[in-house]
């Protein structure tokens, strides 16, 4: 590869890196932008996720993280519409909502209702007759059901669409890994890759679970590690249902359009372990079948492992580096990076372009002196 010079070099080719590049290029077509990284790395979170857009089922307090995720959910319809019109790659996106059985959330049922009321979150409680009318496929052991106004996306299609859109807008996608950096004092000048050096005026570290390894090369101690999730995908007759179902330690997420239903997931602190254990997958299916009995007869399409990038405080790390003048971070999106994608892209673009003075303190790299 000949030496290439870019205004902005994004390191990481998941939904986070691609959405930043796509948004930057949309706003300023003159910018020369490169994305570095293996886009189909089998352990990357963006293709391993379930695609649930679930700030209300995931959060219990109205903190800045909840607000950020809620804003992102609200941005999704327009984001998908614009993205697919640029990329011409369709993305399954649904606002059918989530279902939470009371049998799974007995301890927190009242607390959740109060939270939803206080925050004006769209929700309904379905009794037995409503459940039989709207979701007769659920087990009768589920008890009352809470319907919550959230969303669902097929995240592999989202990633495909982002990759196509950024390429179409003229982002250079270099499918090569970064192995080092050339830097002087507080300035990074080049990323060293397996295929040569890539010169940049600014760098964005968006390498998911691998961000800490790359930061180490820059002598930065990024407090982030992978949290492994094992998952599987099942074939159920379609069209069946559009809801995303959340149980205790289990969920069933529709990918639709012939792509079946994703059943997840484990949360394992095992480093970069990529193993898939059939007994774990069987247990996931068993637990899901307690809510959705027909799952027992569904055929298994595939199973996989993916790595969630988790910072020590489980908050994203987004913003300017303190150590390097021309480095930005967007990593640590942990369990909700698909949901955060649109808002994260807008937030990062405003920081990179210098349009936003103050970072959200809870997300700022400065909380770790990075
Ligand atoms: C099992 C599972 C289920 C999930 N479910 C959901 C969900 O339902 N909803 C939700 O919102 N979120 C979910 N998530 C979380 C979400 O997937 C992540 O937060 C998000 O995908 C992170 O995206 P990313 O681009 O930062 O990281 P990744 O997708 O991991 O991408 C990192 C990129 O960095 C690249 N890279 C690595 N090393 C280098 C290097 N040396 N040089 C260059 N590039 C490099 C990789 O190749 C990859 O392209 C889930 C995650 C998992 C694992």
C-alpha cells in the first residue's frame, strides 16, 4: 500500500467507527477519511449483537446514560431512512416494542412501573385476555406482560448498510489492522498497519474490545475489557411476531425477513475467549422456551460468540484525549452500542469538528485522564 494521507483516520470498522465516518462525510464531503480494521472480524460486537434498541428495559435510573440512549432511540427512524437511501442496503427496523413478562421481573415490577410513569415512557400492562389477543404465543406462566415502546434492528444489516454508505460517500475502507503508531510528543502522525503506514491529521480510536490493546501501544491505560456473549439464531415460521421479548437472563430478538430470531445471551468475563459451548447454547434455548414454548421445536441456524467492550464503570468512553492533541476515543459501548450508534455518531462529530465545548462528564475520557 502506498502511503496515504487523511484528515481523519478511524481505527475500528464496527458500527461505531463506520457511523462516525459516515456522519462526518455526510456533513463535510471534502474531508478525506479512512477506516482501518477487519470489518467482519468474527468476534466483533457489531455483527454479534441482538440489535435490541432497549433503553427502557435496560436502564433503571434517569441518568445521563439513559438520556443519551433514549435520544438515540428517537433518532433511529430518521437515521435508518437516511442511511438506507444513501447505501441502498435495506435494514430491518421495527418499532413494535418489547414485551416483559412479570414472572421474570417479580422483584422489580412495581419499581419499573414507577420509573416508566415518572419518565413518561410509553408502556402498557397486558392482562391474560389482552395477551391472548396480542401475543398468544407466550407461555401462560408469564403472568401479566408489560409492553414497552422500544425498537429492534437487524444489526448485521445495519453494519452492512453503514459499510456501504460510508464507501459510497467516499470513505476509504482499508481492511487492515493497526499494529503501531508513529508519534512525536503529544501528536500522532501515522498508524502503522499490516500493509503500510497511514498518515492522518486526526485519529479516532473506535476499536471496541480491542481499544485497550491499541491504547497500550500509545502508552495509555484504557480501563476496558471484553465481556463475552454466546448467542444463537433459530428458525421460526414467519411472519410470526415483531416484538422483542425480554426475560430474566434471556431475550428473543426478531431479525425477520428470513433471518429468524436471535436468542441470547451470556455475560462472561473471560478475556478474548472465542469458544462456543453447546451446553450453554442449549441452556439459552431452554430458558427462552419457558417464555416462548415453540422455541423448543425451532431449528438452530447458527451459534456464535461476540465481545462487548466494557469500561470499568460500564459507561462509554467518548471524546478528546488528554494525552494526545489529535486523538479521540469512541469505545466502551458495552451492552447498548447498537442503540447508541446514531446519537454517538452525532456526538462524536460535534466533538471532532470542535462544535461542542463541553463533553458529557460521565462519558468523557478525562474521567480516566486518558
Ligand atoms: C452478544 C452481544 C449482544 C449484544 N446485544 C446488543 C443489543 O441487543 N443491542 C445493543 O444496542 N447492543 C448490543 N450489544 C453491544 C454492541 O454490539 C456493541 O456495543 C457495539 O457493537 C460496539 O461496536 P464497536 O464498533 O465499538 O465494536 P466492534 O463491533 O467490536 O468493532 C471493533 C472493530 O475494531 C476492529 N479492530 C480490532 N483490532 C483492531 C486493530 N488492531 N486495528 C484496526 N481495527 C481493529 C475490529 O476488527 C472491529 O471492526 C451486544 C454485544 C454482544 C457481544
